[in-house]
């Protein structure tokens, strides 16, 4: 190994807590009589990029589609807003537990690293195998297909049959290839893309929220009035379980930062801080966006909409309604990039 590289022990994570970029790190194997050295990960992900990874991975297509799934199971506007809030609280509690694990076991790889330390390699191997072969690729495929649908849809507007499935899949494949190329190029390129698309999707959500406030100022609060918003709430306990399932899909990605713990600058500070800032921010955005939807659409109209955010834009933005499909495409691309960025670290640790 070249002597020009500046090595540090991988176990001494606190040595990098001064915020400096660690160019390379050494993994010393005490059981190895030859003292073989291995190359580790660079610390070049700061607090802002960590927040962007959490927010960008969580805000995908869920907030633009899932409101219908939550509402159809709760059967009332008020209870649907309660479910969205409770999903955010649950995601926050889970992320805080992961923050504790991430500072106690400062290794990249998320669940694989923790299972390996606590229960040993066999359990960790089974989880990693399932995640790498099934969970992460399927999540990336679903998000990429959503991206493909929103990119292709404007070109087939007015068509009775809608866009062909082959076109949607082709765009989804190109999306995956582009994301893989970006992530293979460099960490800085991947985080720059993540930061850009996170800002873009937050601006789209901010636009929806601002319009919602304007509509509330006009007095369009019929469906969000607490006196009537809980009327008709379902008494079926199992239906609330399904509503939670729909809501939690929109919150998926809250644990992504734990997959890159070794690349965080000052992880003992930035890991919990990014979680404490990122997830409550997403919860607040989700709640305000849902309230905004109901200032423009009735519950029945929302349930009949194929893409809630697009319908919202059609009714409020006029000729500028094309902004929303573009924003949703940006949102899904950013979520897919965050998913790929985090999953690749699991492969690194697994190897």
C-alpha cells in the first residue's frame, strides 16, 4: 500500500471528530501476522448533506400519492391527519434509537452492522442477503417506476389509454442507470445531486403549503374544521393498521443516514442532530401538505384523483400546473438516489 496515504485506525472514529476530511483510513487486523492494511471510507458527508439524505430519501412519491391510501382507510379527514402525525412520531422514535446505535456502533451498513455486533455474523448475513437481493432493489424499482410515470405522462396527456407501460419502464431503467453512474463517480457527486433534489422537492412542498394558506385565508376550511373533520371515522381497528402502512411508506428512509456513519464528519454530533432536524421537518411538511390538499379538494375528490398533487396543481396553478409533475419527478429521482447511495454502503460492509 502506498505510503503517501494518510491512514488512521478505523476503530478510532472520534479521531475524526474535529470535522476534518479523513482522506483514507486503515483497518488493522490484530489477528493478521502480516499486518495487512485495507482502505476504508472517506469522511466527507457533513451535517447539511446528512439532513438532505434523510429528507431527500423520505420525501419521494408517497406524499403525492399516499394521502388517498390513508384517507380511504380512516374514512375521515381528521383521523387521516392524526395518522400522518403519528407516523412521523413513530419514525422519529425509531430514528432516535438508530442514532443511539449509530454512536455506540460507529460503523456503516445500518442494520447489518448492528446485527453483526449484537447477534453475530449468521443473523447479519441473513438480513444483508435479504436486503441486498430483495428489499433495496425492489424499493429502488418502485421509486424509479414512479419517476417514469411522471416523466412520461405529460407526453400522453389526453390519451384515452394513457402512457404505454414499456415507455414508463424504459425511463425507469434509464433512471436507475444514471443514478448508478452518479454514485460510482464519487461521493461528492452523489451528495451534490441529493442536496439539489432535496431543495427542489422542499420548494414543491412549500408551493403546495403556501397555496393552502392562501385558500384558508379565503375561508376554504370546510373539510379541515375540527368540528366536522372527524365525522365518519371508521370504527374498524384493522383499518387503522392499513392506514399506518400507507403513511409509513411515505416516511420510509428515516434510517438511511445510519448506512453511511463512517463517512459522516463528526458522527457523534452530526448523526443525532441530522435526525432531530430532518424527521420533524418532514413530519411538519407532510402534515401541512395534507391540510393544503383539503383546502382545495373534498375527501371524495381526493379519493377519485389518480395523482393528488397533480390534481391540486390543475385546480390552483392554471397554465403553470406542469410544475407539479416535474416536481414529483424530481422528488422521486432524489429518493431513488438516496436509496442507492445508502444501499451501496451495505454492500461494502457485507464484502
